[in-house]
């Protein structure tokens, strides 16, 4: 994985304390945009395009997690991303009033905005812009100095997970990165149950 290095990219991630502050704000205000941001962070930095089409599948009820293909890379490979649902997932969905129903979109409001590829692209940009404006306002009110956007969730996940000493291969798995390195094809993946204890460390 790539951890932000330069001064410019350094602004793209938050600390665990910042994330805990935002979680407290979310629990108090139940803001949907902040809920989307936290869901992204808690699930490997899932991007908004994938959240728009994310569904509750048998995988959640049988294995306790989410499975999907990243929209950004699905044309290149068939790698499926598996991310465990944690106690944070359940609390977040409960706070947002979302009840898991097999086959339904996790975020109906997102997915209901488009019916074709062009509409999908426009909706994705619109959702990102609206969320980013709200996140910046919430961040300032919460006393967080860094500017926050939906992309910040992905950088924050990678950075905090690394600082929490979560194995790189697990981080790559849940971020949807193909394993790197010459011997990567010899490394077995993690089960959802093996991932969950580490993913619980994020807040």
C-alpha cells in the first residue's frame, strides 16, 4: 500500500483521535454525509462509487461482511474485496436507521439517483461534492484542522491501520489492492473472522 508522504498528501489523512471525534459528532447529529464518510473509513476506504452500488448479500448474513468488486479496477481484474462488518458497522447502520435486508442497497439514497452509466457518473460527482462540503463544515466545527473529504477516509484508513500494526496484506485485501511482491501468489487471503479483530481497532 502507499502511505501519504509529501506535505501536500499529509493533509489527506486524519488521526485516530480525529476519527473518534467525528464518530462522536455522528452519534450526536446523525448526519448522513458523515455516516457515509465513517462507513468508508471503517470498510477499507471504500469509495463513493462502490458505496452507491453496495448491497446486503448472503455474504453478510452467512460470513458477517461485505463483498464487492471495485468499480475503479473491475475492468482490469475480477478481484473481489471482502470486508468484515464489525461492532462499529452495526452501530453506524443503527444510527442511520438502516436495516440489513438481503438484496437491497445499503445506501438506497445513493443508488436511487441513477438509472444509467451517464446518470451514475453525474450522481457520483454530485454526491461527492455535497458530502465534501458538509464534511468540511463538520470538521471545522469539531476543531479538526485538516480539510476533510470522502477521499480522506481512504488515506485515513491506510494510515491508521498501519499505525495500529494491522498486517499490510490485510490492509491491501480490504482496500481492494492486488497483493504486491514476487511471492504474493503464494500468500493466502484472510478470512472475515481473521480480519475482524484488527478492523475493530479503527475507532
